[in-house]
């Protein structure tokens, strides 16, 4: 029987990926569908994709599939054929990455979860299929030009910090679950307005649009295929691209450039930068924005404390790992900003 899980050390896998010159394509797809046996489907899907050489992160649940994957360019037709052999994934829209060097994932990981996106909603309380109207790039631009239209970013604050649609509302939230009630409150008294929501690839807006329609919002729209598809179509059609900056992505790349604008700043020195990194101290690993100069100066760590910790002998680090507090244990994703007034909050 073929293995259904990867058991090779991640550092070995990363080294293999870096050395491998095979051209690869990064793409994402999702579909809400009532799966009777997610575990059975998960195992079948794993064997099918592993055979093609697919890498990536896929969530499977009773409500469907959410996938971000990297595929050998030579195997893309085999991949499409494999999807066509799965009834509910036939003719699924594939969102291909805008900037792609093929180094987005280093292993295939398929997990069975309660939901394909953690939203905290009771799906039985509303019709999840009664979703908002999908807008292609041209339709979005037209409606976005209406001064009475409200554009809402349904992503997290560390995503919108580096890029967003012009004139969009940017909720200061850390999770999609947190965003739903916050956005509803922000839109209080605006249930008759045209509301356009957007996210990375469309999956969060798919659920959110149905939820807000259930809550009484009358004109709910979502950007078809999310930022990824919008940027691709805008370029293809030669129309105005209303997205400014970089699109944050949840893979090894951590972002793909949509426009040349840099709308955020290095969290350490405050200079313009939209380069997300994880602190090189694995005991911290906080996500933050770091410019190239600070990356060299701080050896890709978020603080002097992490920089010093990384230089300790492995035995000493292992002993201290669970007793020392770092930025990654104090703050959520992207919350730590050393150049702000707290300046490392005395933990250096």
C-alpha cells in the first residue's frame, strides 16, 4: 500500500525543492460540497495527487475542499484530468499564481478538518448556497467607481497591510472568524448599499457573502476568483488594476506583487518594505515585515533577543526554548512592530 503521509524531515524536503530545477506551477482552488466521508476522500485524493508529483496544502471537510498546490508544469494536464475524474471538481476554476518560481510548497499535506475555512458560523442557520453575485474584473471596476459602493477586504490585517483595493475598508482583524462580526458592525446602517467583498482567491467571500445576505444586506457582491483572478484578468484585458501593492499568500513565497507600489513599512526600521518573513529563531517564528537591510543586520530575526538566542549552542537552546518568552509568544501574526513606540516592549 502506498504511503498516505509524508515522513521525510522538512529541512530535507526544502533542500530538495531548492535544488530541483523542474518547472512548477502554483495554483489554488476550492469548492463547497457536502462530502459524506472526508477521510476516505482525503486518502484517495492524496494517492492521486502524489502520483502526479503535486505538493501543497489541502483541507478537506464535510463542506468541501480548499487547496493551494504546486504542480510540475509537465504534469498539469494529468492534474486537470485527475480533477475531471472527481464529479464535484469537474470544470473547477483554477487560480494560477501571478508571480511564481515554483518554490511555493515543499511537501504534500492533506488534512481533514471540521471546516475548509475556520469561520465560527453555524451553517445550519442560513443557506450557504445563497451567495453574493460574482463580479469579473470589468464588472468590479465599474461598480467600484460608483461613490456609493462599499468595498470590504475580508482578509486579515497582515494581508491587507501590504496590499489592498483602492478605497477599501480594511478591518484590523487577525482571523476570518474575527472579521465576520467586525465587518457587520462596520456596515451597520448600510444594508441597502452595494457591498463588494474580496479576499485572496474567493473562498472566504463565498461564505461571507451568504452570511451577510442572511443578515439582511440586500446587494452583496464578491470579486470572482479573488485578488489572484482579478489581477490576471485586468492584465489580460488591459484595464485599470485597482489593486495596490502585494497580494499576501499562504505558502513559502508569502506574497506576489500585483503593482509596484510599496504601501507598508519595515517593522524594524520603518523604511518602505512589504517583504514578509518569519523570525529565523524557530522558538519565536513570528510573522513580520523586514527590509533587506534589517534582514542582514538582524540575521533575519525580529529582535536582538532572538538574534542572540540563535547563536547559543543547540543544547542550551533546547533547554531554554519553553521557558523564554519571545515576540512570537507575545503577539499574533504581524502584530509586532519594533519601530513603533513600544520598541520591542523591553523584552530585548
